[in-house]
C-alpha cells in the first residue's frame, strides 16, 4: 500500500514534469548571447588583404557606419592571385588587461544551437559570398597569440541585402579542409568545436573584381536552449528514476518497520524481535551476554471474556508500558533492549549487559507492579504474570534456543502455581526432559495397547449403595511406572501423542458398556468419565459424542462427565455452549476437584452442572476437632443444596471423615476407605453382590 507521502510526492513530481516540459515548449528555457557594440568583452579588428589601397581603416580600430555594429570598407585595386579579401574579426573574451591581439580564452558557445546574424555586403558585382568562421582555440592545435592557428569552423553564404537577417544552425558549420591540411590536424581534432570560441570572423570570399567592398555587420547573437529536448527528457527520466528509487526505498523501509511491529502495542513482533536479536548477534560490538524474559498474563482469556476484547487489548498495551516504565527507571537497563509481543498475551524482552541478580530484580519488579490492580477503562483489573527467564550468550546461542529455554522455564513457573518467575536451570531442563521422555513412552504404550480402564465406585452416603462409578485411565507400560494419569494426560495433550485421549476413553467405556449392557441396565449405575478442559473448546466434541452414543446405544442418562473446577477459570461462552449441549443430550456434568479453583460460590449458578465433587484436600484433615474444615465443608454442602446440586466427597480414607460427611449431609462418597480403583471383574462382582444384598459395607481390595 502506497503511503500518503509517496502519493503526494509522485503527484508533485508529475506536475513539475508537466510544468518543465511546458516551460521548455514556451521557450522559457531559451538562452542567448548577443555580441554588442562596445561590449567590454569584444575587440574588433577589420582588415583587408591582397593589394588594396585607399584603406579606410586602421587595423585595430572599430569602424562603424550606418549604425552597424562593425564594418569594413576596402577598396581593392588589384586582384592578388593567392589572397584578396576584406573582413572583420571580432575577438570575444577580450579584456583590457590583455595586450592587442593577445589571445584570450574564448567563450563556450556549444550550449547554443544557432547564430542569428544581420550582415550586408556591398561589392562590385553584388554576388560575393561571405565566409563566417567561429574560430576555436584549443592548445592541441592552436598556438597562443597566433590567430591563424585557431580552428576554422566555417560556412559560406550569400548575404541578401533585402533580407539581411539570417539564422544559421551550428550543424551547418564545417571545419575548413585547408586549415586541417596546413595545420596537419588529427582526425579527432578536425571536427567542429564551439566550446572555446575566441574569434568570430566575417571575410569576403571570391574577391575577383577590383572595386569597393563594404561589409557591415549589424547583429550577431547566439541562441539555444538551456537543455535541448533530448537532454531535458534525459534529465526528467533520470530525475524520475532517482525519485522512484528513493520512494521505493522509503516504502520498503516503512514496510519493514510495519512488518516488524506489533500493530496493537507498537512493540516489536515475532519477526521484529528475531531480526533484532540476529542483528545484535552479528554485531560484534553488541555481543554482550544478557537475559531473555518470556512472560504471559495468567488468565488473560478470562479478562477478555469478562471485560471484553477492547479492555483486553488495553491491558496488553498497559503491560508493555509497565515494562517500559520499569526499564526507564533502571539506567543500566536502558541500552540494548528488545521488547516484543510474540502473540496473544505472550511477551518477550531481551536485555543485554545485565547479570543474574539484575535479571531477578527486574522480574520481581514486574510482579510487584502487578500485585496491585491496574486501572483500565475505569475498571480495576487484577492480573498475574508467569515468566520464564533464560540467560544467553549471543556468540553461541541461537535466538530460537534461548526462546525455547525461557519457554520451558515459563512452563515450570505456571506449573508451580503461576504469578511467579522461574530462571531456566538444570531443574527446568530435567523437568522438560522428563516430559519429553514421558511423551515418548506414551506413544510406545499406545502402539503396544498398554492402556486400560479401572473403575472406582462412588457410594451413596446414607446406605453405601454404589450408584456411580468413575472410570480412570491406567497405563501398564513399565517405562511409565509410578506416573499417573494426572501427569501423563496433560503431556499427551501437549505433545499431541494420542489424537484425542478423551474420546479414546469415552469410546472404550461406551464399547465396554455396550458389551456388558445387562450389568449396566440392571444396576442403573451412572458412569463418570473425566474429560479435559480442552474439549470445551472443541466444537466437534458434541457431534462425536452423539455418534458414539448412537453407535453403542448408550442411555445418556447413565453418563456423567467430570470437568475440573480449575478448567472453568478459562471458560468462555463457547465452552458454556458445549456444556449445555452435553446436558441437552441427556448426560450430566460434575465439577471435579471443587475448592481448588477460584470459583466464587455464587458463580456456580452460571455453570450448567449437576454435581459438585469436593476435592480431597478438604477431606484430608477433616476431623471432629478441626472446626474450620468442618465449617468449610458444611458451607460447600449448603451452597450445593441451595443450587440443587448433588455432592460427592473425594478421597475418604478414614472412618471419621466418612462419619462427619454423612452427618453434614454429603450425598455420596468416594475413597480408599470404601474402594480403590478396581478392575472390571472386581467391580462387576461388587455390583452383583450389592444387587443381591441391597448394599455393602466395605470392600477389601
Ligand atoms: P480425579 O478425577 O480427581 O480422580 C480421582 C483421583 O483420586 C484418582 O487418581 C483416584 O485414584 C484418586 N483417589 C480417589 N480416592 C482416593 C483416596 O481416598 N486416597 C487417595 N490417595 N487417592 C484417591 P488417578 O486415577 O491417579 O487419577 C488422577 C487424575 O487423573 C484424575 O483425578 C483425573 O483428573 C485424571 N484422569 C484419570 N483418568 C482420566 C481419564 O480417563 N481422562 C481424563 N481426562 N483424566 C483422567
Ligand atoms: Ca474425576
Ligand atoms: Ca477429583
């Protein structure tokens, strides 16, 4: 896209071109030089040669008659065989410091293209021609002070008394052969040359009759144009070329700035920071060690969803300003800074020439600054920030490697609880290595069919009747020994090892239910399946579910999906829509690990859920004496009941916990006290047993 400046510049150039061409056509670029009578630059001499008497002039005297500029009147009494002539020489470039006949540098007349003369010749037979010579001085072929050696650029013409004015084009002049021969002139020097004209000479030609010859020169003027048409066009084309090169260079520089700049914040973008780091890396002077900071806003999506995208955009700009403000307040951090927004809410800052303490100090300053809410569009917004930091040495490190290290450190900062920074070190490296190894082993386990399901019964608190069962994924690969689904499932998702592990679990469970239709129908048990928050952004999730329900003829009322409360932190309208669709299909939803997220109790009503699963952390130290915990659990149960939600308490390991929960009115319980996750065979036996007896008390496993 052309900038306004370029459009204006092109327009001005175009108009200027038109004006220049018009001025040229109108003759505004014409130039002329008039040889004036009495001009201080001219010296005139008239002469007669041959046998002449009654000469009416002295050599070196200007003779004027009838208002002519110059004239010569010669009475030729006898015709000489070799030379009979009468003429006028006008030395131009003459100045008073020169002695008579001393040769001066002439005038450059090459810029003119024609000469206009007004001359008459009275002669006995009235048809004598005149030779006009513009004599050129050049030290190659002319001898100083010798007029005869000057080049003869000449032409002959017949003066007309009635029309004495004559225009003579420069290209009709020729260098006289006799002069070339006499002076033994080289071919190069034998061409017409008007660059240093020292003399203008008018001489009668063909004087072959005795009598009076009267030569009168009334006007000599040279004319031309400052530029001829071709030269002018060449200049204009050259000018356009220079202008185009300038404008293109300017435009490409501008485009480069645009393509390296983030339009929203005005900071560098990914390409910009990569270029920046490359330039720093290749510029030896700037090759200083430094630190790269990679950070993003915790829960930025929530800010967008709650306050709108324009507030989100302002927040991003404000974060850029906060960082710039901190840098401005630290004089030793002001040089060699590259600040960029990579994408979304991800920022990268590079500071050269700082040490580790300064890097830590800078990171702490940002977090401290964000510890109080930011005012955006008259709203107070509180955000956290997770940051990964990596040191670098530009002589060795590639930008992408530094970025990847800082990214790993940021990942660890998030995993450790967000709103903190982490410097890349061996621990981060090991953690990342471990994740990569796990991802690799999961791929192998998937190839070797080493996944299976276990079943964890959920009991009604009042009568310990198993009315639900949670399906839990297991991997039997020895390489993944001790690594539970809570660790390997997020890694599987992150590395994309298994296309969609949730759908795999759902399909396996449905297949299993279909195969054991009788058992599930008789017990009327609800099967609880964990799904990751990712499915809430997956628009095809519900249609896949629909297909699976139909394929395996599953009664949707027997299915409950569990989503963790923390996943709701990032929930948006699209996610709520998916949750509603799941419920509309007849399935129910449970909010898993309730109490670990930040959901205000009053917000629960906004989510389409049927059941709250109270997290194990609330149950762990639930004792008769712990009034605080008891009150907390009691209020969760009260809220759930006011919203008509079922409740399940997770992780019951002790009788005391079970007793208290039952007393407080918790609906269902799940935990090692009653059953660990068990195989299908075991679980089926349990179901059959309880259907036979109505309920069970405790299952040994
Ligand atoms: P969760 O959904 O909270 O599942 C409950 C976890 O707590 C299970 O661990 C279960 O064995 C454990 N648990 C239950 N009662 C007790 C108890 O009394 N004491 C102790 N110490 N632990 C108890 P598990 O099977 O290792 O699963 C861990 C997490 O992995 C699950 O937490 C769930 O978030 C995830 N997960 C498991 N299977 C799947 C799956 O198929 N899909 C998805 N998306 N996530 C799954
Ligand atoms: Ca669960
Ligand atoms: Ca749970």
